[in-house]
């Protein structure tokens, strides 16, 4: 029987900032492929090394290998590609994820095909048709290539650049929940037990973001906000509970954006023995909603405050105010929900004075935790287009929060020192 291998190429770094979750995109593809009766296996590299991956692939003998790639995983991706090309020369190699979506021409030099954007349907259909017609890697051009949204192939014989698909909400709501059966749940849970005493896993309930922050890149889901079917979400939560987890990280960019969706989620999860945390914007939540979130099991909210200076927020195009950020922190703390805040310091165009204002605001707020990062110019973001002298040999592969990967006007040594001073003040005030 033909087989598809989906590889998530993250090898543990054991950095203090490392946060481990099973790859939901791979699990979603696995569900779709198995729905077509295709033998599929997800190879999550989180707890293995490349030699073990090679042995596992050799035992499986896939016909198609799909690999996810984002900027911090690029080095791992190309290592794996070399191994697969050497050991499994007949395999069709397919790339997906943010980096292949942004730079398909680069990936097509190593891969046979790239699927750009949302490929939950197009990649499984491509695999189904390839196996049904008994198409080999060398005969892919015999498929109706123009019918697969997001497909990009450039080689000597084929030039296909199909438009990227962003599915309507009706399509999103029809999709089944991810198939988590290939993951090492015991190890994930043990890591979380050591980290904070919980057994946490991630879930996504909405996709897409209608905002346009300067530092943000959205090559996959784009600007359109869409909600998943609430019944499917709770089928997924039942599956998560069955697997032994007791806490959720809601990985939506905009979980609190739609009050109706948020309220229904809170009302339905309140009867389940599971706690949860989420990201939230600083606007759109009132005290009654914050209290409902707390009563339904919300233990922590993460706020992207980013700066304590309005001019810097405007540079970032955050479309929010310093006052709204302060009010949001106080609102959630009053509801007895813990608050973690994210700040960015050293933004292009800001000043030492504005950075110091951010440090001052951070020490004044009743935060349970916070982090300070320097700008990280993600490919596809407006920030990426504006910075100069990018250095791919610096922080792209490291989980280091205070190293510039481009030419900056700010001294990273000074920033590290001021960040440590500020964190110490916040710690002493708790």
C-alpha cells in the first residue's frame, strides 16, 4: 500500500524558553489523508534525532514525504532533505509551511513540489490522485496539476504556480479535528509536569488575523478571521482529555476577538475538568467576560503589550493604546486571572527614552510574568522589508531573546542589562 510520511523537523534544543507542543498542522493533514484511506504516519522529531528519524523512515518506506518548514527550522529541513534524497531516491518530496509559501522558488531546488498557504485539502487530494493513478515521482506532470490550490512546481518540465487558497469559514467548519495518534503524549505530558505541574497541550479554535502589525507575518492563514465548528472543537477536547491532558494552551492569534465564540466556548468548557490559557488582545473584553473566562477554567492570559510608549506602538501598527494595555492587565487581574505580558524593545525608529518608558510601565503593572524580546524580522513581515544587513548566522537558529539578526542602532549588551534589572524589580514586587 502506498504511504505518506509527514515530518515535523523540530529537534529539542532544551533552551530555557523551549515550549513543547505536538504539531497540529501535521496532525490535521494526517486526519485528511487517512480519510482517503491513505497509509499515513507523522514523524515528530521533537524527542528523536536525525539518525533515529532515518531508521524510522527506513522501517516505514514512504512513497511521499512532506516536510513542514518555518524560518527557525530551515537548517533542520535541509538536513533531512539530504538524508531522504540519499536513502529514499524514489520518494516524492513535498514542502509546506511559512517559508515554502514565501519562497517557493528556493524550496523547489531541493523539493519536487511545494504547497503554499492552507493545504489541508489540496495536499491530501494530490496524494490521493497520485496513488489512484499509480503516478511515480518522474510522471507527476500526468496529474491535473492546475486543480490543486497552492501547488508550486518549477523544474525542467513543469511550471505550475497555482493561486493560494484561504478557505471560507464554511469549509473550515467542515474539517475534522487533528489526529493526534502518532505523538508521544507521555513524554509531552512529563515535560509539562516538570515545567509547571500541568499536562498541557495545544488547540486552535480560530484562524486568521485581521490586524496588520508591522512585525507579524501571516503567509499561511492571511488576514481573514475564521472560526472552527464549536461541536468539532469539543469533540477534539474530549479526545485530548482521553489522552490524559488536563490543561489547554489555546494557540489562536485572536481567541478573544469574537465575543460570541468566546462566550460559547466558556459556557461549554465550564463543565469539563480542564484548565486553559490563551492569548488576548487588549481590547474587546469587559469585566463580565473576564469573570466568565475565570469561572470556566481560564488560569492565565498572555497579552502582547509590546511597548509602554504610544509612538512605538504606532511604529508597530499595533492599532491599540498604552492605556488599553494597562486597562486589560488590570481587568484580568481583577478577575483573578494571571497575566503574562510580552514586550519588544529596540524597535527600529524608537529611542532610548521610549525603551525606558516601556521598562517603567512594566514595573508598574501587576504582572505575574513578562518577557522582553528584541524585534525578530520574520520573512513576510513589513519589518523584514525595512531592516538592513540581515545576518542568517546569528539568532535565526537560536532561542535567544536579546540578539539582533540585523544592523540595529541599539547596543544588545545594554539592552540585556536593562532587561535583567527590570525583571529583577518585577520579581521583587511580587
